[in-house]
């Protein structure tokens, strides 16, 4: 009987790549089909991620990629909780991590499932699905980061990088709230669209940082295999 170690750092890296490819591929296909204008969505805010992935082939490919990605994210937060437990046996400081991660994964699945569907109930599920996804993901990041900082479970440079990502996401949230209160309707839509793309990019960067952390720590799933 031999133990095989399967490294787990490719899991968050795969999530980052799927999210990046799915959103940009859907956007490119929608531009080609004339559903959305050609622009730099991160700066011009001419379209939201949802609108870019709502129609045609882009919608089918987006859902085809994001539904498995939701499952991967649920597995990722489960693995993140166990990583903390391995580093701090008996410490339950990250006990809220898995429920938040599962909530994020389910919210992403709901959002992707109903994206492109017509009707008020589907619009409600899409709108609050994406809000719940970003909120749950952000809270899970804060729980994980708190444990990293409290117990010095990573190099200071990496902790600072992950903290910077969280602070940038918080700043975008504050800006979004101010936009809703003070900006005109047309400007509000464009700024909110741009912030959505920027927030998605920061989330991708978090998963890349997590992959780097797990690669450096040698985190792996060990299974038994008959030889």
C-alpha cells in the first residue's frame, strides 16, 4: 500500500483561469455577435459581465464553464478550512469559513443557471445570486486572512498581498455605494459596470494568491493506492 500526494494548489489556480476565460470569452463572442459594444469594460464600463454573458453562444459557454467552477469553489473552501486545521490543530477560528464558501458556491451556481432566462423571478435570482456570491466570497476571504495574520501561517509579503486585494475590494464596494447615492443614471450604470469587472479581476487575483500559498506550503491530498 503506497500513499500518493496530489498537490491542491492547481485547484484555486483552475478557478482563477476558468473565471478569467469564461467572462472574457463570453464578452468577445457577444461583441462579435453585436450584443454588446466593443470597448474596454474595465475602464469604459460599456457593459456588465452579466450582459456580456446573457445572449447567444457566449451565454451557453459561460454557463458551461461557470457551473463546474461553482463546484470547484465549494471544494476550494472546504480544502481551505482543512488547510487551516492542519496548520492549527484544535483551533476553530476558521469555523465560519466553510459555510460562507458553500454559500458563495451555491450563489454562483444560481446566478449562472438563470443567466439569460426571462421573467421577474429569474431576474431576481440573477441579481441577488451575484450579490450573495461576491459578499459570501469576500467574507470567506476575510475569515481565511484573519487566521493567516493571527497565526503567521504565510510569509509576510504574501499576507500583505492578500490583504491588499481585500482592501481593494472593500474600496470598490464603498465607491459603488457612493455612486448609487450621487451619480446620475447614465454615469451610474457605466461606473457600476466597470467596478463589476474590476471586482471580478480582484477575485481572480485572490485565487491566484491562494494557489501560490498552497504551492509554497506543499499542501496536498494524500490517498492510498495499491501498487
